[in-house]
DNA sequence: CCTCATAGAAAACGTTGAGTTCTCTAATGC
DNA sequence: GCATTAGAGAACTCAACGTTTTCTATGAGG
C-alpha cells in the first residue's frame, strides 16, 4: 500500500516472462478466492501482483482470457480414473473428483467463465472447450472397462447415455449453486447411470 | 434522435404505470433482439422507450431484475402439455416447445440471466427460480399419465429420472450454444428418457 | 564490460455505463 | 380547480475498462 518514502518504484527489481506470469496467475486466484469472479477487476489483479495493467493487456485481451489461463494453470489432472473394479465405484469416484474440483477456486473460475460465455457469445467458443468433453471422455473409458468386464452390454453405450450422468451433475451445480451432496451423486448413479447401462445397483460397501 | 426544433420535451405527453411498463418491456426485448443480452444497457433501454433512467431505477434495482420482468412479461404458458397418447410423443412435444422458446428473444434473455446468476451469486436466487422446476413439473405430469395408461411402472419414477431429459437438453443449449436439432431430441428421448422409465421405443410415425 | 532493444512499473488519460439527483411539468385523484 | 404523484431529460459522480506515456531494469549481443 504505502511505500517507504524515498523509494522510486522504477528502481525496484522487476520480474519478466514466466515469473511474472505466475505471479499474475496467483493474484487472479487470490482475488477470486477473496471476492469471487464477479468482484475480480483487472486493476486489482495488477495491484495485487504488483504488475501494471499494461503488462496484463500485453498478454491477454481481457478478463475472460486471463482467468481462463489462470484456471488452466491451476487445473489438476483429473483424467486419472481410478479403477475401482465396478462401474458404480468408478462413476462415483469420477463424480466425487469433479465435485471436489468445483468446490475450489478453479471451480469458481470455471463457473464464472461459463457465465461469461452465456452473456457474450463472442468469447464463448474458447471458454466452452474448457471442461467440456473431459468428463464424458472419462465416462467413456469407465464404461468401456465395464463392458470389458462383462458388467454391461456394449450395445447400450451411446453418446447420450454417457452424457446423462455428467449432465445431471452439471445441472445441479449450475442451477442450485450449492455444494453437491454425496447422496445426490449416489442417486444419480443408482437411479440413472447404472440403469441406463443395464447394471443392477447391487448393494455395495461404499465405492 | 434530433427533435423538432422548438419542441420542449417537458410538454410532450407522458405515459405512466402499466403503459410505461409495457413500453419499457418492449424496449428491453427490442434491445436484446438487436444487440443480445451483453449489449443491453440501461441507457439505451431508456432512450428507446423514451423513458428516463430515473424511471427505470424507480421500478427495478438493476439490469438483471429489469430483464427478468421483461422476460416474464413475454413468457408463453408452456405448462400446457399436449396429451399425445404416448410417453414418447409427450416428451418430444414438451422438448420441442422448449427448444422453440429458447430460440427467441425470451430464450436469449433467459440464457443471459443464467450467465448473470453464475457470476453474481447475490442476484442468483431469484433468477434461478425462473425456468427451473417448470420443465421437471411438466415431466412429472407426462410420466404420471404414462403410468396411468399402464405404459410404465410407477416404481421407476424418481426425481433424478425425471430430471435426466431436461438436464440433457439444458446442457446442450448451455454448452453448445447452437440451436438444438430435432435429431438430438429424439436421441435423448429414445436413448435415455424411455429406457429410464422402462418404455420400449417402439417405432412411431413421428410424435 | 559496454550497448541496445525489449519489456515492465507506475501514473495519467479518454470512454463507457452504472446509478443518483436535480428541475420542470404532465397526469391523476380529490 | 388544486395538490400530489410520477415522469422526462439532463447533469453528475463513480468505478472500471483499455490505452498511452515516461522512465528504467533486464538480458542479449558484441
């Protein structure tokens, strides 16, 4: 805030390139954690990162692109799908991973960006790639394993069925805004996902 | 724009109450049709409606509330569920109704508002009510009729199953941003909705 | 080690739109 | 007819965007 008197800012050490990038990303995430996506401004990011707005705009055309990169930067690799040995266990594990991700700063950023893309069709294309497909792709692997195990019939696997679970989860997050309970996930799996793939929801000792 | 010289604006006729409201709503919809939700500003709405910003702010606290009311004002009553005699026909009819709605100005407004609610959790609650539940409520009626006809078993009707079709449709609209094809709707119905309610998708001559 | 092009920090600026406040007056209720 | 309410238009403040300018640290080439 108040700088020591006599210090000329232009004589301070300066970061460049990757180091500066990281500092900016960290500032973005801190701002989101503190004020949410709506409260994030370029000016405050710059101030927090002790960077100049000019530096921000040299790198990114606007807020959405900046947040997008900052989110990618902090994105864990959730394409790792634990093989629990049953379709039920696998789907639950995947959904829990995603709920966990959405419950943090990255999730807040993703949801804010989705909002952005809904209001501004221009910026939409790039944003929508983010986080799409991933979940369905993983579902495809998981169900593929179930087919290989003989747990379900290959003829039942269609694009819409693979999307059903993810769609219910996303809808819950988007429309309720509340954290998703584990009960909800189990209902989705037992009432929808397993029936769609012809798997009887045999009672299991928690996946 | 340029008014006839000599006309004093304060001597023009004035609208009040409902008449003014309608004019404002019409202006909101015209602006959305012209510039989309993102391009809508209070100033242009006021100008277009030949109203003052003060009048807008006396009625609504902000842009979101205004658009919300304008959308409600133009909202058709899609709770009327045509009874086509089959679950497949009923669900398809409902989905087609909704796709049609979303493809117009009201849809644009709804999507923009959803975007708003994702960025600004404060304004979210009221906005999220809008358009939620309606579709699931109608699904409940439709499936109820199918149960009454003996077309499907009452034991299969759960909340998550009722939500599955709507969730897939919403996800499509939200994440692709493109108009939803009728083929997609049929896939949703035949691959997901009917199987979930234990109805065999007997080939039908178009619902 | 010196020189120079690059890129960064800070600050100032122009612009836009939000939301408020003011004045004057038409509409409306009594 | 008279008083009250509410609207039109304009001026205003404020916040944030995005740009431009000035000065200088950084890092590369010679």
